[in-house]
C-alpha cells in the first residue's frame, strides 16, 4: 500500500446514521480513498474497505442517505 492514497470522492450524509457500527454524521464530509485494487470509505469511528463492485453497490444503496461528491465538487458557499 502506498503512503498516500488519492481521494476518489466524498460521502455527505443527509442524516445521522450508523452502518455496521460505523457512525456517519449529517452534513459531514467523509472521504473515499482510492488504492490500487480497493477503496476506503472513512467514518467517524472506522472505515469500510470496498472493492470497486462493492463501492458501486454502496453508492446505489446509500443514495437516499446522502450524496456522493467527486473530489473538488463540494459547495463553495
């Protein structure tokens, strides 16, 4: 694993929730890091290691819980 992983995108929840004991807070921005063959979705108290297929499924399944933003596409207000 490289020392520095690239941010692929961000997850911004529209409500507080937990998933598999990992906490996500409303309006916080959680990075999703890209590595060679997997992604890391960060949470308040842990992370998810996801394959590309699992990340695609998570984005689909969590679409009602928040939005996924491409790195650099956040609100600048």
